[in-house]
C-alpha cells in the first residue's frame, strides 16, 4: 500500500511542474504579471534576434507505433566500442 503522504507529495509535484491548466488559470497568471495575452508575454521576454517568425516546417505527426519504430531504427545503428 502506498502511503497517503507519498501520494500527496507526488500530486503536489505534478501540479507544480505541469504548468497552467485551463484558459482561466492562464488568464489569471498573465494578469498577475501584467500581460493580457501569451503573445504579449513572449514578445516582451524573447529577444527579437532569436524570435522565430512564421510557421515551423515540421513533418506530419507520427503515431506512437511509428515513432517507436523510428527510434528502434535509429538505435539499431548504435555501435558498441570498447577501450581495452
């Protein structure tokens, strides 16, 4: 049996590290720090010299099984080298 204190500790960790959940919570966070939108926050904090403009050119999303197969294919190319 898992101790209730351990469960509570885990839940607190998850809540702290998963970020803001829900539009209302995000709006509250932005208001507290003086912004009305995420774009305003990003524009105020990310230097223009590194700001990405336009859409990213990313491939179509892979399914979990496709992603696992791709990772297996990459891992199969690993070579074990020994220093003796």
